[in-house]
């Protein structure tokens, strides 16, 4: 046996860590501590960074203070994993003592953070860009507010456009096999099927698949278009492999498939992408003064940002702005578990670069959705050209609450219209 | 020396070969049964939709080619030097990123290919001479260090090149679609990958078995001291081997980046694929890597085409099955 | 660091080396020596230190904030238990496996499914004690299966194979919706309200984790000194010789896997209560490798090592964003890992030991 007891080290380290923690708590009470949670690690770092830019922009517009209190943004990072997201949220709330929390970025993180929010009634949680339907539709938390839209909402209007304007009657879908693409496809199919279109086959590809050759081999010839809901580098892979395999059918893109963070990929621009219709919470060249001012402010403030704000920057911006507007309207009163603030948030109308936003009874946004098509800039880069606004889309996708609950949230096999 | 050393195990091997006991018979029956099931399933698939079947076979072969390219470097380094380099995926990425940077700046895809190889080979040289050489014989430590390196490298790549996907721009004559019988149009580049893998596989085999350096490498693995005693600089031989193995990974990075794409996370994916290929095929055997890659590539593509939900688990099931019967892999020798 | 020193550093009890060298009799004698050594004055002071540490750990929640108690203290203890199972297999058994987190994940998912979670379609709603028993049983079963597959391999092969098995399990739970709820995972898995205490509140959870960690620590410390543990270390040193001596090497190894599986199962249950959820990400490649990092950083030579490593890991994970750019967290943890591997094969414990030896050159006994 040894003389030195290695067990001493944990005790020493604990003391060091503890004193650091105590020191942190002694920060001034006058500043308003707001936590911002996004995926800053790993491959989702690009959307995460853009989300943070959205937060910073909203805070900057307020001059860095609200209702007489200086705003302090404390950043935390997750990596897409729900466990990490909750741990980061817990650190923000319990260690950094934030009074408000904005985030997270991805859908499954959102559900996890919502569940955490239920255990922290003294903190108000506002969404980042997480867009899973269940976050607000199934077992919502009274202190979780989402001023951005969910995945199914993002696709609303696209089905009608694809059927009636583009003339696509028969479609197959290629999407990743998890809940977010299920909701994207549902948003598309609700209108598409109602209009008479058929989704003859759904190809659910396991997450992390890079080689789509087998899926492409299965695509039938007697279809009009392919609905693609893949994200990030998977989308890039799919485009190039589809082209390599000689595919020539037009595509319909889910919002994540042609978001700026994807269109900005490094490599040859594929002309086959031009004209691809999609729908989502933003349109890069929307000819509206509020939107143009937002894009200009983004470009001026962030020299190292993307060519145009992505939907992540937009979502985080809208949520932060709504939070700050609500604080202003409540006069900065955070007493009684933020009762006044929450009342304001639930009932107010927020003016955003993409139109007015209100919340429904589940505290989910009712907002405008944009139909877009991919187009080319003068400098050769791609962007999403504005086509049309679909106003005031709610979570029930044009149905009544009962009708929607009967249909249920999107799953692998819901809805169907073969 | 070799004769004396060889006599004992040779006698044992002979003795073992002579006993065909119940266990071997059962194993062979099971193998025959599995083969029969696979053949029947293939026949049904072929009859049902010949074009899809043909396409899937081609896709499997080309994916296997890509996996072989990546795994060949891994099995070379391991089989010959007993170094489990779990930073192999990082070398793949390094080759891809550097290749992209060079290709983007110079406009030549072939230059990108060459630089990808060179960059990874250089990195491999540094790894062998600067890190692994000091840990010879300590397998576990080498493995752990390579894990740590892969984590650090992955983050550095993310820092430098960001989270976006990178795609290469090869010359058009490599990239177009090719008309083929039965399947119609097929991606020309995938066929290029297949061809390249065959060429490299044959080349490696020739290098190892028909050249002097290859003989030295094989001798050095069997008995390092003997090789050193016969006047060969063993360290230099090993460094050369590592460089080749790493260079192959970088080369595969550019090829893979062109066929698919280069992005963070690819390193883990290709490392896992290499691991499975090498485990199934047998470590240290180029032929084994080829067979393993074929099995895994075909399994993955057929799985994705016909049973997409659980197809991903197939490759691992195959690996587990192989391990249950032949822990050293299909072509692996005694370690 | 030479190969010989590395190998010696990775060894634990001198009895193990003796066993490899001398066979049954010498091994039993070594065991008796080890037993006799406990009453020496040096060992007495070691016990005193243990009591001090125990006291600090018991008193910790009284001085630390709830966040520190729960997220730092509780999480370190839980991850430490899982890493301890790896240290048992790797440090004492010579089989470094990357599937301990997988086994913990099996226990976690089993608890979520048999016990209850937010999704009624995925819950069986069994009574809590039955669900826990089932979870532990399934974890041990999984460990035995993995052990049986890996036992025919050695050294680095084991790492590769267990990593691949772990990834297979990850894909299984990610792809399957009916049982595991796929990518989203299962939520709201809470400990039962026993004795009227909410065991997920920071302080009760900390004490629960501490009790389990202490039990795991004692179990490992005890087992490695039993004949079984000695045989295991002998197998680590020289399996061929142990086989020649008549030990059933494979059976010993699988039994070690089973024991480690039990520890990992306990850790997995605590982890799922800590997170209140489980998803494929919990058993993904990163999580698997994190446990290895923790065990190596802390030191696999002594049962206290993994807990030390877990504490450092958790502190880095939580506070790296305040010191260094959080984006570079992986870089930091990887660099720390490499540094420790380069400097000390025995992790932080080894560094501590060497510092102690430098401080007290008189006590230069090799053990």
C-alpha cells in the first residue's frame, strides 16, 4: 500500500471548484442574466454560431439593456445530444443563475429542455430554433415559449404550391429516419394530399447514412418530383450522388435541405438545384423593409457571418426579440415567478422581420411561412428566392385542434396518401 | 532459426488440421445454410426487380472499393506493425481537406489527389517516428494515444475548416454518367473508384510479395531482431510502411470526398467501417481486407436497398457472426 | 517511458506477478502476504486518509451549492462507477473494453421501458424494484454476451470489437421506434419516492450515488484480493501460463465481464435517473470513448482512479466554456488525455503517487 492517498485529490479539487462557484455567485444583481444555449460544438457548430448571432443582434438592437437593467448573455453549448443540452441548461440555471434562458437549437434537445423547464418554474424558457412538434403539442411546459414555428408549420403551403403551381402529382420522399423529418413531411403532405397529390413511397434513411446510392436506385421513374428532407452534409451528398447516378427529376426541398448553412457548401454549384421549391420560416430576398433591415444589420454586425442570415439566426433573433419586448411591456417585473412577463408573452403580438407573430394556447408561434425557390446570385452563390407568403400558419396546419389531434403528429407512416 | 522456430507450431497445426470434429462439421453446415439462404434471397430479389438488383450489386461493389481503399492502409499498418492506429480516420480527413485546399487553389483534381496522399503520408511519418516508435510493444498505450490524437485532430480540423461539407470538382470525363447494360445509367466516378481500388489492391499485393522492400517488411514483422541483424534499418522500414498506410488513407479521403463528401464526422464513420472490414477480413491481410470490404459493402447497400430500417445493423451482425466462429477474421492468421 | 516500466506500472498487486511467475503455491503465499500487510503502520495511515476523504465526501453537500452537489458531485460519482467497471476489466483484467457505456445504456433503457417514462406506448409500468432488478439482470446478461464474444480476442482486438458492438447497439436503439423510441429517446425517467424522499433532488441523489459508489469501490477493492481477483490479474499477466496451471481463462474473463456489467448496470440506472432521460446519444461513440478517457485519466490501477478521472472530466466539461472557448472543449479534453498518457500511464493517481514518493524518499517500497 502506498503512503500517499490518492483520494485526497478529489477533495482538494472540490474545494477549488467550490470556491470558484461561490465567487461567481457574488455577481451584481442589477444586470439581467440571460442564458443562450446553442450547439457550438461539433458538426452543428455552424447553425449554432448563427443562432448566437441572432441573439446578439436582438440584444444589440436594444442597446444592451432592457427596462433599465443591463443585459448579460451567458453562452452555453451543447452538441445535439439531449443529455448535454439539459446539462448545459442546468449549468446556466443553477450555477450561472440566469433568470431567462433562450434555446436550444435542435428538436430532440428542445423536448429535453422543455422537460427540464418544468422542474424550474422560477425561470422563463424561450425557444432557440428547435422545431419538434411535440415540444409544445404534447405535454407543454407553462414556462416554455416558442415564438418560432415547428417543422410541420415550415412546410405548410408547399404542398399546395407543388401540386397546383408546379404541377407535381406523384411524388416520393427521401428523408432521414427520425421525428423532425416526419413532421416536415407531414406539413408538406397535409395540403398536397388534400389537393389530390400522391406520395407513392417514403424512403426513410437512417441518420448518418452518407451513401444514398441504394435509395436512389429504388426511386421509380413514374414520378414527377422527389421530396428531400435531409440536413447539412447529407443533403450535399444526396445532390451529388443523385446527379452522378444520372437522376433528372426535379426536387422539392424540406427547409433544412436548402437552408443557407447547406447552400453555402464548398464545392461546385449544381445547376440541377436551381428552381427547387421549398418553404420555411424565411426567404433570403424577401422584399420587405423590415426583413431587409434585418439582413443589413446582420451583415453589418457580423463580418464573418454567412452571406445571409440562416433560419437559425432568424429563429433565435425572433425568440430573443420577443422575450425582450415582453420584458419591456412588463416593465421588467420578474416577481411572482415572472407572472407579468409570461402574461405578456402569451398575449402580445411581436413585430419580427418576417411579419407579426402571436402564440397559440400551447405557447407555440402562429407566424408567416414563406414559399421559396432556389436561385443564383450574381456572384454565383445560391440563395432562396421569395415566391409567396403563407400568412398566419398555426400548429394545427389549417385544421381544427380536434382534427389535427385525430391525425396525430408526424410518424413514419402518418400521414399517408398513396 | 526459422526452421527450428517453425517446426513446433507447424506440427501443432498439422495435428489440428487432422481432427475434423463435430464442431467443425457444425460450423460448416451452418455456413452452408447461411449461404443457401443468401442465395435464395438474392434470386428472389433478382427475379423481382433485375434493375434494382443490378444497381445494388454495383453500388455494393463501389462502396466496397471505397472501404477497401480506406481499410487497406489500416490493415497494412496493423498487420505489419501491430499498431492499431485509431487516428486512421483523421488521416482520411486530413487528406481530404488538404486535397480540397490544393485542388481549389490549383484547379487540378489530380494534384489534389497527389497532395492528399502526400499530406497524410507525411503525417503518418511524423506519427510513427515521433510518437509510436517510443511505445513499441505497448499495444494498449499506442491505441489510447491514437484515440486521443483522433479527438484532438478532429477538433483542429473543425477549427480550421469549419462544419460545412466539402465536395471536389473532378474533370468531367471522370465524372459523367456511363450507360451500362441492365442498369442503364450509372455514375462514372463510382466505377473509377472501383477501378482504382482494384489497381491499388493488386499493386499492394505485388509490392508486399514481389519486391525486396515488401519482403523486408514482411520479414520485419515476423522477426524484427533477425531483420535488424541482417543489416536492415528496421525503423526506416517501419516508417516507410506507416507512411504508405497513412498515405493510402489520405488518398481515400480525396476519392471519398469526390464520391460522397468531406465533413466532420466522416473520420469516425470511415474508421468504424475500416475496423469492421478488418475484423471481418482478418487483420494484416490485404486479401482479407478486400474480402471484408466486399462483404461489408454489399451488406450495407443491400441492407439499405431492401431493409432500410435495420440494414445498418447488418454489417455489425456479420462482424459478430464472423467473430463467433473465427475470432481472427476470415483470412487472418494466428496473431 | 520504457515498455518494461509501462508494463510494471499497469500491474497492480505484486502477488499477481508472483502468481505468473511461480504458480499456485506462490500465489497463495502472495495473497497471505497481502493480507498480512494490512496491519502495518503505513497501511494504518492509508486508512486514516480514507476516512478523511469519506468525511469530506459526506459533508460536501452541506458546503456546496445544489448545482455543485448534483451536476458536479453526483455526475462524477455516477460516471466514476461506470468507469470503475472499465478499470476493473482493463486495469485488473487486462481487457480494455469500450462497451461499458453500452452495458450501462442497456440497464438505462431497460429501466425506462420496464419502469415507466413519459411515453405510455413505451412503458410497461412495472413496480420500481422489479424494474431495477430487471435492468440489472439485463445489464449483466449483455455484459456476459459481449464478454463471450470478446473473450476470444486479446488486447487491442478487444477494444476494436467492443467498440463495434457498442456502435451496433447505438444503431439498434436509434432505428427502432417501437421499443426504444428511436432518435428521440425516452424521457421523464424518475427514481421512485421511497421513504418519502424525492431521490432526484440534489442532496438525496448525491447521497444515493455516494452510497453506490462506495459500495462499488469496496466491492472492487475486495474482489481483487480474493482468489478470483488474483487469478484475474494472473490472467492479465500471462494467460498461457494460467491456462497451463489449470485455470479456465475464458470462464474467469467472462465472470469478470459479468461483475463489471453489474457495476456498469448500477451506474447506468443512476445515470438515467440523473439525466431523467435516455437517448441514442447516451450510448453513441462519443459517450463510449468518454468512459475510456475518464478511466485512463484517473488511473486504472486503483479503484479511486476512475472517480478522480470523472471529477476532472466533469469539471472540464462544465467550466471549459468559462476558461477556454467552449467550442474547443474536445481539443482541451483530448490534449489533457494525451498529456496524461505521455507523462503517466497510471493517470492522475500515478502522478500523485510519484509526487508522494518524491516528497517521502524514505518510503521507497515498490507497490
